[in-house]
C-alpha cells in the first residue's frame, strides 16, 4: 500500500504531522442549527459502505438521521435510504425546554394569524404528517380550527398549519410540507405558527470530525456523538459487509440534570404510490411501504425494547425482466446465468439502547438518563424467499472485533483497520495552521486563506470518497452521492438523472485513489463493473445481432446490471435497432468507457504488482478489446489504424466520426497487455 505525504511551507520545529491531524484541521464547525429541515444542511458520515446524513432540526431541536447502505435498491432499481430516524431530546439539542402544547388555540399568543377567510383545509408547514381528527371537518368554522390546533399540539413535529375554506376538494384536508414558513401560503389562507419552537442556544456547537467520521454536538446540558463502526460487524462468527452499525451516544454534562430521549422511526415509503424516483421508465412504476415488525410494547414482564423494520422486494418486481427483455434477452433463457439483483432483496434495520423502553412499534423512550448508546444496525440480504430469514439474521449481528483479516459477504478479503491507518496512507499539508474551518469564514485579506482552502478541499474530497466508496457495493453516485435530501419535495431518495451510472461522471472520484493509497476504494469500483460483465457480454451479442460473438461494449449510461436505461434504449424497440444503437442520440455510439475502465485496471495492477489482481480484472479488458476488434474489423492499410465508424466520444459528435484518437490509443495500449 502506498504511503506518502507532502509538506509545503511548514513551520520550523513543528512536530511531524499525521494523517489524522492534517484531516482534523479541515473539520466543519457550526454554532447554530440554521439549516433547513429538509436535509440540505446535513453532515455526512460513513464507513465506506454504510452512511448517514446527520443534522439538528432548527424547528424542533431533534437529531435527524437518514441511514443508508451502498447495496440497497428498491423494486425499481433505485438506490434508496434504509430509513429515517428522529431522536428527540428533552431538553432539546437546539434551544431550551418548551411546552409544545401551551396555549394551542387560535387567537392566542401561541399563533400568528393571517387573512380572514373561513377554514376547512389543513396544510402542515412543518413536517409531512397527517392529522386525522380534522378529516371530519366538513365545513368551515372555529370548531374545525380548534380541532386542528389540538391535533397539531398532540404531534411534536407539527409546528404550523393553514386553512382555506375556498379549497375545492370536498372540504377535506389537503396536506403539504415546506422547509420554511412564508408569511402567508396565499390568498384566502390563514396560517398559525407555534411560537414555542425552541429558542436558539448560544452554547450550541456541531462538529464534523473528518479524522474519525464523527458528528459531535455540544449543548449546555448534553454532549452527543454520532458515528458508524468502521469495520464490518460479525454474524455467525464472521465479519459481513452486508451489515453496519451506527451509534448515537449522549452524556449529560457535569452538574446538569438527566435528559429524556425519544427515538422514533419515521417510515416514508407509501404502498402502491407511483414512484417519484428514476427516469426513462416505459410505464409507471410503484413503490411499496416498509414493514415495521410488531412486538409487544414493554411491560414489567417483557423485554422487547427495540424497533425493527425491513423492506422486501417481492411485489411489482418486473423492472429487471422488463428491461432485459426489451433489449432482446429472454429472462428464462438467461435465468441460470444472469441473476435478477432486485427481486427478493431485503433491507432494513433495528435500533435499541439500554434504558430505552418501547412505546410503540416505531418508538422507544427513556426518562432521566445520564448517558445512552443507541445502536442502529442495518442489514441487506439478497435472494430472501421469506422475510423471516432477514428478521432472524439481523438478530445475529454483533460489533466487529479486531482479527488479522476478515471476509465480507462477497467473499472478498478485508483487513481490519482503523481511521488512523486510513488517514496515514497519505496526506497533503500546505501549511501548519491549526485553524478550524467554519462555514462563512471567508476573509479574502488573509494571506493564508487560499492555502487553507486548498487543504480543506483536498481533505473533504478524500473524506467523501473514503466514507462512501472504500468497501462499497456500488460506486459513489455522481448525482447526490449517498446524501440526497428532500429539497425538491419529492422525498428523501429523489435524485435528478435517476439511478443509472454515467461512466463519464462515475469515474471522477476514483482517479486519485492510487496516488492517495486508497486502493481498496478503486477495487470496490472495479468489482462493480466486474460483476456487471456477464450481463454486458450477453447484451452486446444481442445488440449487434450476432456480428459480435464475444466481447463487451460497456454503454455510457448503464443500470446496475449492464443494460441501457429503458428510455435510453427505447420503449418497445425493434430488435435489432437501426445501426445496433440505442435511441438516445447522446450515447448511442458511446462505448469509450470500457476502454478507460481497462486502462484503470492496468493502473491498479501497476500499483499493486500483484498478478492475482491482473488475473481478476483482465477479463474486462479482454472482453472490451475483443468487442472493438469484432465491431471494427477494418484496418487502414496505409496508416495501420483501425477505422471506427460509427462511434463517438463523451456525448459529443452525435453524428459520429471515424478514427478517434482516444479510442485508438487505449485499444492499442490494452491490446498489448
């Protein structure tokens, strides 16, 4: 493994730096919870596979978590979060103790009021929740408003609501959500805002520590740490990367009273709702709700103090079959060689903590706590025929212990490591400043400011690659990475451009992995495309109508299983298509990604000098070169170059031109390996 560091303009006599000390100088520190409650202000943490967005709500003072794993996909091939969690502290992390239900009737000091219309429709402005008690409001009037106020008071997430008697939907409630509260939703509306939202705490501080991938939160009364175990947890005595464990630890400060804690799962997937995710579907796709495992609510004689949930892909899972069939592959013919990666995939999690007792299937509560360690365990299992198998397996998971080596569920060797070891692989230090980064600290007059920014961006970039890609199942997504949010109103999992992998974008985080010494991150990237190879080979044969009998053309925009996106290929397309090209003019002749992938394989082998690495990934390069050889058999007798037509580079030259230098150079290079 490479190990290197670069020091420029260091202070004379300063102690030798370490990777962790250099990384920590780029920590992010916030002194308020000013970010919108849609996740856009979240701090990212991870272990290279499991990740979480972490933030404190400026509306309620709650700790919010969006937990995810790189091997989680829903029925429609979309990468989704495993779950959304809310941890409510009393006193809250942001602000002082408040009574949410104080004076919760219209016209009192607890609400600001706008407009003078009658009211019958409720629009919750603080969170995506429903208030069943107002569904009986068939007409306008104060009684309906008071019922809404009472229902809003009963749910601590409800911080504002609006009514409009002129709304045309049978006078039934219509619900919506907004990260901010406008002065008025519009003409004819009346809006109330709960005034007892926690007030700002001047002693609040939230820090992202890059060296350990930990978010620390300090308030006048409590210290909180959020982190994910770096190494894979164990199941049946062996480490398995299909699981991961996140911890939320909290401790009362000296001289401060104990705190209360409510930990809540917030399921957000809706049964049979048309999915907002993805692009290019040939017909509407539907999402399905998670299953919350029912157990007995805690009593003096029970000890089922955990919340557990899972999602099992077993309904409307035709996306894989529809996609390969539309591109000329018969699902039954290939059933023995190509595996549907989505059907019967089960993913979910559980959380528990000593001192927390179950209030409901989605909620735990603990009172008068001096300390707590909430453990959130996630598990993803493919090929689950009975969801009870997942339920049984997640209960076997225990934290990692330091063996000399371990094996993931993909049977890949994985050495037990530490954050110190990861950061000491390499680092760049342009100065010896110990200044901690704060958002908004942008003093252009500071001579050291530009140097510090370079340091910070180098560290932030490597940090994001380590926490998402080091041992991931799928590559780091270019559109939102693992940390998508609800800034569009389309849910926690929405990402523009959908689930597919654009080679020209996906490659970017991996170019510097060799120089950084992060060969495991590059290996995870190569493994993804190696698993894809049989699918690509099968599609290539059919796509080119038998003119290519062996080889692989990796398309520019691909699904996780080596096919074109349905819309990119063309819905109900004839087989073969004209010129054996997809219907998307931007990528129809774009095959250069496979050549660049082959070059990255050679770079990886050059760095490791391990023949087994070359043997492992060489089938990709061999298949790519063979596809080019069979597709473009014409060789110019004068120049000795191969005529490649039709073809294109990136998304340009959509009409296509021959003899592209990038193609020729890489083919010759790979052809010599």
